């Protein structure tokens, strides 16, 4: 029983980190309808900016986080004004191909932009394990999960309740109507990408602290796509629930199934669940059913 609880808690913490990174994907998609295939590379770059501030500039943690947010905001503005604004009104496939190419460029540039920068971030969290009876808990993992949930709550509230969030949701519903009402699409698209960039800083730092940085962060980005499809692309609560579900299933599978079969089945559990969900609910567990007049 205690082993099950340890796996469940560890999986839930991983799920909260998945949810944090997935939030950056969903915020962009809800506001701009762009499927961002460069998410993993953005998370890697966000962590690289923070590590640059820590190890090369000698800044404290808060100042280094500021460097990360500033760097990702600048990158988002450059990407939006330099590329995306010319694609408004274009087919979806154009955005997909552009984000794939953008990710490839970021991977190519990371080697020389962050050359000699240690890809590690230390957080002031306690490392000593806590025993509650026979239950082993890791305080730094629990604190990481709590920080992730706090960031998720703040960003979700901002998107769902603030005036800016209302404008972004209006753009998502109908770009032409929003533009006719005086909403500056380009400015809000830039704001959306900047917000997503700030979220990737939080997600990248927490993931790096728990599991290490570098190319592994790109792999985290690849796992986010099945998670957001499972939860429903249009639903922030659905994506958060889907991320927690995948995290817990991965933890339990790693503890019980992987030792039996002698293979890392937990690494593909998100894709197996995606296949199951697509058969049952093609629009995701909490996604909106698309209805078109024929």
C-alpha cells in the first residue's frame, strides 16, 4: 500500500509539471489556434536563459528568472512580429510547419547560444527525505509540485477572468469579429506568446531541478501533444486533468508494469492512452464537439 502511495504521489507531481508545460501550449492554441510543435525547444531555451543568468552572469535566482522571462518575452515578440503576423488568415498547416521549423532552428542555435553554460538549476528546497510511517516522501518534489500548481492557478485565472483574457478568448472565438470590435490581433498574439514564454520558464526550471536539463526537455515537449489532445485542446481544466492522469499512470506503470515486462512501457503510456481516447472521444475528454452545418 505504501509503495502504491509513493508511486501515486510521484506520478501526481510529474503530472503537475506536465500540466504546467501543457498550459503554455493551450494558452497559445486557445488565443491563436496555433498548434505549437516548438514547445519543447522553447522550454529548453527558457531554462538555458535562466542557467545563463545563474552561471555566467552570477545573478541570484530571482534575477536569473527575470533574465529567463525577459529572454523568452523577447524571443516571443521576435517570432510573432517576424514570422507569425504574416501568416494570419493562412491555413493551419502553414502554422504547423512554421513551428516545426522554428523548433529546428532553436535546437540548432542552442549549442552556441548556451555554449559552456551548465544546464543545471538549483532551487532552495530541502533535499532530505521525510518518512511518515513506512511512506517515503521527497520534500523537494512536493514543493516543486506545489509551485507548479500555484503558477497554473495564476495563469489560468489570468486567462479566464482578466480583461486581457477576455480579449484573448474573444479572438479565439472569432478573429474577424474581435478585430472589428477594435481588438489589436497582432498585439494580443504577441502578449499570448510572451505569456507562454513566461510559463515555459517556470516549467523548464522545475523540470531541470527534478530530472536535469538539455535535450530531455525537448522530449517533454513531445509528450505534451498527446496530453493536450487527451484533455481537449480547447479546455484548460481538461488539459490539466489529462496531464495529472498521464503523470499518475506513468508512475504506476513504471512501478508495476515495467519490472514485469522488462521494458519502459511507462514512456509510451501517454501515446497508448491517446489511441484509446481517440477511439472513444475524438475531441478529447473535455474538448468541444465540433458541429458543422451541412
